[in-house]
């Protein structure tokens, strides 16, 4: 949902998680693990498998892989009131066919923002942890992408609601920006708290990102997150 359009309802966004990684949205059921089987970083795997991206609902859709060097934490181990947790990691970007096209730097910042009751489709999640998250993907002159999120994490469930704001530029010419809200179906058995020590430590090794709307108002329609070993 775009919260500036009051007639829209939040988009329902299904999650599926196992020991290999997490699939979300339109990529649920489309991914085989590990994501590295789809990538050709050294141009020597012409016969590699290709990810079966969803059929584009409209023109202008796009998809990309991101690989982190080394794998990076999804959430900080401890979230402290009034303290911004920040970390950086190098990354490589690949096109939808797994061909590398850019290297850059990812910066992630997380701020504790309190607790809140979240109600979705008649289900109530009391004392959900609310976080303000900013992720910057910088590829120098080629592109810069900023994702600002407000996320609510329910105990024993994980993320149950997310408001996502994407902005940035590509090739110094095309600027874009959009805001969307997702009502998430979380994964049983995943803990969340203000210390984040209840949950197993998850580190992102690679991402597959599917945009079902592209510039100038992009929207993440599907995501696959591969856990590091």
C-alpha cells in the first residue's frame, strides 16, 4: 500500500522460512538454495540454472541479486533506546540472469522506537517491537538506493508489519521515490525482543530482489534472503 493513498489497503505479503533462508511475496516457491547457483561471478558458468522470476504483471519490472562480502547481520544483537546501531559491508550486484555489473557498499542503521499493539486481519500482536531501519546501497556514480523502513516485530512471530520507503537515483539522471505498506504473515517459532537475543543470529549472504513496480515509483514484490552458514 502507498500510505499517501488512503483508499488502498496494505498489501499482504507472505513469508516462508527454513534453515537455508527466507522467501517473501512473489518469490515464495520460486527459489532453490543456495542463491549462488544462479550467479556467474567469473563468467565461466554459461550452463548455470536461471531463477524463474515471476511473470511480470506489467512492463517496467526489474530483478537483481546482491551478494555481501562478508555476510552481514540482519538485525543487531542488542537494540538500545536512543542508540543507533550501524554497520557496513561490501557487496556485489548481479542482473536478473546472474551476471555481475557493479560493486558497492551497504550501510545499515537500526534505531529502537518503542513498543506498539499491531492488529492485522483481526489478529492482535501486543507489545510489538517497533524499529526504524535505514539501508543504503551505494554503487558510486552508477546508483544509490536508500530503503527506509518502519518495522514491527511480534514475539514468537517476527516481522508482522512493514512500511517501506524507497528513494535514490540511477546513472545520476533518474530519481525515484515511493512508499508502500505490507501486512506480513510471519514465521512461527521466530522470537523478537528489545535485545534480539531470543532469536537465532541471522546473517545475509545473498539477496534476490524482485520489483513488481519499477522507477519512478519502485515496489518490492518479492524477496529471497539466503542465510550464511
